[in-house]
C-alpha cells in the first residue's frame, strides 16, 4: 500500500505527555486552528479513544463510522476517514472508543509500531497538500503513542504548570530515546509548552523556572495562560480562536503557532 521510505512534505508533530489533563487535546485543537489562521493546511489525527479532539471540533459520535481505527488497522479509504471541520483547511481523522481495543489488536500485527507512519505516508495523502499533521495522543505510553512517535518528525510536550509537572517527563524522554534507537532516529523534540499558566501563582513561576533551568531552549517562550474561555470553547465545538478570538487563550495559541513556525524557518535555514 505505501512506501515508508518516500519523503513527504507535511511536518508531523505528535502532541504527547503520558499524564492526562495537561492540555494535549486543547493544544492540538487550538494550535491546529492557529496554524490554519496563518494560511496553512492542517490535518489533526485524534489518537485518543476518548475522542475529545473530535468532539471539540464538532465531529459527532454518530458521524465517526470511519475513524483512526480504520486508518490504522483496516487500510481505511482516506476520503472516508478524513472529515472536514467547520473551519476551512482544517480536517480531522476522528477517534472512537474502538481505539481502546487497538492496543490489543495492534499487538498481533507485525508492523504494529509503523501503522500510523505508513498510513500517513501513503501516496494518496499527497492530494490533500497538508502543511502540518498534528497527532493528539492518549494519556499513556502505549502502542498508540509509540505509533505517533514513530510516525512523527517531532514531539510537542504540553507541561501543566503544577506540582510534579517535570517528574513524568523523564519517562517520556526515555520512550523518545527508545523510539529513536529502534525506529525513528530523526525524531526531534519540537518543544515543551507550559499550559494552564497562572502568573499570580508561585507554583507556576516555580515550574517555569525549573523547566527553563532543566530544558533550556526546548521550552517555548510562549506560555498558555489558564483562561476560562479556553475551557468553554469545546462545548461549543469550536477552537477558542473562533469562540472568543480576542481572549488571552486565543492570543497565546496564535503566539505559539508563530513561535513554532519561526523555529522551523530557523531549522530549515541551518
Ligand atoms: P489532555 O488532553 O492532556 O488530557 P485537555 O486538553 O483535555 O488535557 O485539558 C484538560 C482540562 O483542562 C480540560 O477540561 C480543558 O478544558 C482544561 N484546559 C486546558 N487548557 C486550559 C487553559 N489554558 N485554561 C483553562 N482550562 C484549560
Ligand atoms: Mg486529551
């Protein structure tokens, strides 16, 4: 079906952190929308059986007959698994609870770690002309997340500004190292983004200081503030950029998109 060695143009970014509730899905939705605002074409792949990114972008459960599960395990027809959203140039492969069994279904497949990699590199993908493919990962380091790490060019790590935020990172870094050694030597760390940041809270300042001390330039300058508009937007099936375009949350995700793009330009120029 696919030629995994063929170079492709879209940049594939896995948004991952095995902790739940740190802002992965929120960042996947809003960074996608912010990149689209910059004139880019974006595909979001929902790799979390909870399907929050799919719901947050308005793909109803009953419309998810063809989903990430079919993309990974059934050579699903791209035209069926890729759904439009209400935002032009932003599409999504939605997730259903079926994905929760994928870990077991994948285990017996000899290409189990490469299924997403191969699916995203099939020649039929070219017709869509994506600039970015963002993958919203589940809150664990299971085989689904391994698929994302193998498929991706880079990892973006949301770090919630709370106690113990950095503790889980060493395990994630270990997984990244393992995937580099076994399957994807070029895997980069795109960056770490502080989420739910509250500048009036000493703990946020402390987590930021620790993160910058330990991770240096990997930490994005942009911080995503805790902002109620960000948390309200999904129940209106909209990114915060649409729901409240001038909110602090929307501005922060725009800033993150600009920073990401400028990093890529710098990288490309090197
Ligand atoms: P994850 O995908 O890592 O599990 P989510 O993106 O679903 O995390 O975020 C967890 C919860 O925190 C959600 O209820 C979400 O609305 C809320 N949240 C995320 N980012 C923000 C923010 N910047 N401000 C306020 N609430 C946020
Ligand atoms: Mg999530």
